[in-house]
C-alpha cells in the first residue's frame, strides 16, 4: 500500500514546491536540463560544487518570485467601516506605505523593485492594513510591468471595498535599464493612479502625497 501511494505523495510535494501550479517532478527535471544547457552555453562552468545545483535553485527562485499567480485567500476579508456618517467620511484617508515590492519585468524577465503607497477613502467597508501589503505583493510577484501593478491594485480595492476614492503611487528601479540598454545608473520610474474622489480633487491628492512624505514629487502646477 505504501508503494502504491508513493507517486501521489511525490506529485503533491512537487506541487507545493512549485507554488501549486501543477508542475510535475518530471517536467521540473526537464526544465533543469534546459537551464543547464543555457547556463553552460553562456559560459557558466556547470561542473563545480557551487554551480552543480544552480539550475534547480534558479527554477525554485523563479517559482518563489512569481507566486502572485496563485492568489491570496487572506485578501477576501473586509470589515465594516469605523465611520458612522457625516461629511468626514468622504475625506478621511487610509494610507499605507512604503510597501517594498520586487517583481520581474515581462519584457526581459529582469527584476525591478521599489516602493508602493496605497490610500483609499472608505465607504461602508475597510480592509486590514496588512492586506494592503499583501495586495501589492500579490500583483508584484508575477511577470508584469509597473503600470499594470498600480492599475490592478486600484481595480482590486474598488471591487473589494467600493470606496469613495483610491490612490496608488509606485516608484521603482528597473534593472533592464541598468544592466542592459541605456545602462542608467540610478533611474527611478514613478507612476500614479487615481480613482473616485482623487481623480477630480487636487487638494485631496496633495494630502495623499503629504501623508506619504512624497509632496516633493507633486507637480509644481498644483
């Protein structure tokens, strides 16, 4: 009986290691072979103690770096707002940041990393502050681009909470511009996303920037 169950146990273990994306043990070994060929062709000596397991380690690091495709069940929990009515409910912001994130650019599969600041104005529901960090990293841990991460964060908060407004600011360093191409030494890409009240209320955006300590980045024309 133990022998009959062994393949099933191996497969289940492999799925956990591969992030629940149903990558079989045989397929992972095939991928390791491909990576060994690639690394060897580009100059890596695959016969040393330090590099013998590099293809396996690389694939597992890639699995960890793209775990955002699996979702996060802990994000579904929301709570009733603490606001009990009145005009302040449409003005009171919840702001979290900086939230560190690391991602892989879908253009070159090279890393980009940075900080996110997320704010919203609650309507009838709120979300735990730790969930904002989870939300950022859920979308960052994929093959993606910076603009999409911000849009997905804003879309998700709108869908989950139906707030009066959502604000998302991200800044990031992209290694695809530092390791190749123009080879900038310290580029910083900034993106902003406004929904609801933030879209049409410049003073509200100013409050968001100030709350995040980012007011120096705000356009001079405000």
